[in-house]
């Protein structure tokens, strides 16, 4: 999808959002960010493409603002979920998926072909559990800007975690035997077994508030970098396409196993360096995901392979490897960004301050920052401001915002 078509989509989404939309119903994608020369900055075009794809996925969620909006809430709800407009967005979604996400899944399938899923699963468990401390968390322990760095981590994680398990819930609907019931049990764990205060997205909100961030779903969308959107959209591509069902099982196999270690590292980090923050979100995951891995292996994957054959095992392995790739890419990006941010602060070219959502203007990629005054401050994620000259050397996949007076 090229810039002109994407800008037209963006104008339509902005009109549908209306003036001063509640965050959960804000469909804008920043099409004004394409006002320059997209051919000269393809990273900017890719960022807005991913924002549009995220909007298409979010359209499948039932969303209500935390406080009643101005005017009729019923009329606003009907406008947000207008059937004709949602159908238009679905058509956009399929084109963007084919361009941005589907090739990754095809590559994972080719890599996983003819591998034995059970041997793979057994090796995966030992491999993940024996890994060293999460590299980003280990880096934070020595970072002089660890609070701002962690604030940015929370912002970049929030596209998925503020509505945690909503994507995977779409993969449970239907009728496909006993594995459906096992998946549903995993799902209701994520939703706190009906106790709202234990719902995982509610626990994640508490972590965000502990770092002074807005916990309203979607409020931080202008701060998302491209790498975060790529991970978010990959997960949704899996779960919003029923043809990917066996890949979904592979995602759960890898994710539930990996979370056992990574969430434990985050929990210990928060307890040590930010003891005033409610860290139950990570503590709960470190405990419960041990059981979730066993459920995925014994109650979902094993029965499915037994019933439908070895090709299903190949799909499960492909889904797990696709997830591994996505997680490792996102983790490497977060670590590289953290190093760049600390370097910019040390050079006097960045300030680790909390973001002001009311001052966020046009988006800028590192490639596009070279055209700006090198001393112009840009808001970079949840971290703080970085001078444009320094931001031009940041990793690809980062995204900044110009500040309005």
C-alpha cells in the first residue's frame, strides 16, 4: 500500500474518530506523517502501514472508554463499529498482512518443515529455562536512566498487554474438540478467572501507573515505535486468521515457555529497583506459565497431532519458531534502543523526562530526522526527548515525535 492510498485511509479513519476521541476509539494513524517524501524515507511509510494494520486488528475488540464521552455514547459506539467502515478496514488489513506479515510466516513454515514437534518441544523447555537473565533487564541494572528506560519498555509493550489475551481469545471461538477446552482454561487464567482485579491487563495497568504513564487503552499510540507495532501485528496476524490455528498453538508453546523466565527476571528487577511499583503482573506470569506450557503440550498439541497427523506438528513448530524470531528481534531492538538512549543522555543530547501526550506532533524516523534542525528535541517513546541530530543515528524501527508548543 503506497503513501497516497494510505493517506486516504487515514483521512477516513480520522473522520470516523471525530474530534477529541476517547483513546479507545481513536482510529487515527498519523497520515500527516506522510506529508514529506515517503520514497526518501520508506521507514516512515512502513510505520504508518503498521499503524493502519493495528487499527484493523483493534477493530475486532469490544472497547469502551473508562469515562462517558461527550454526547451520546450509543451514537459514538455505532460510529466506531459501523459495519461498512469496518468492511473497508478489513480490505485494507488483508493487503497489509500480505505485504508486512505473511512472508514471515511462510519463511517459518519452510524452516520448520519435517521437524518432529515433540522432540522440538522437549528441547525448547530446557533451552529456555537454562537461558541467562533477560538481556534488556540485565542492561537496566547498570543503566543510569533505568526508570526512563523501563517506562519506554512499558509503553512499547502496551499495544498488546493493555488488552492481554484479547488476540488469543479470537482463536478459541468455534468448535474443535477437547483442545478448545484446554485453551479456554488458559484464556480464563489470563482474564483472572472472572475476578476483575486479577485480570492480567488490569495488573499491567498498575505497573504503568507506577511509572506515571496513562493506563488508558491506546492512549500511548503516538509513542509506539515501528518495532513494537511489528510484534503486535504479527501476534494478531496469527490469531485473527483461523487458517493459522496450528501456528497459534506454536505461538502459545513458545510464548508460555519463554514468559516463565522473562517475567521472573522483570519481577525480580522491579522488586529490587522499583519496590514501590505493583509488580504482581510479572509475578503472576512467572508462576502460572509453568502450568500453561504443560497444558499446551499435553492437552492441545499432542491430541491435535495424534488426530490430524505430522503436518500439524510441523505447523506447531513453525508457529513456535516464528514467535521465537519475533521475540528475539523485538528484544534486540529494545536493547539497542536502550544503549542509544543512554549514549544520547551521556552526550547531553537527550533528557529522560516523562512524555506529555498533549504535545505530540508529526512522526519522525531516524532516517527522516536528518532533515531537521539537529538541536530540535523529539519525543522518543516513553523515554524522553532526544535531539534530532542524535536520533538520526538510532536503530531502524525507532520512531520519534516532534513537539508542538
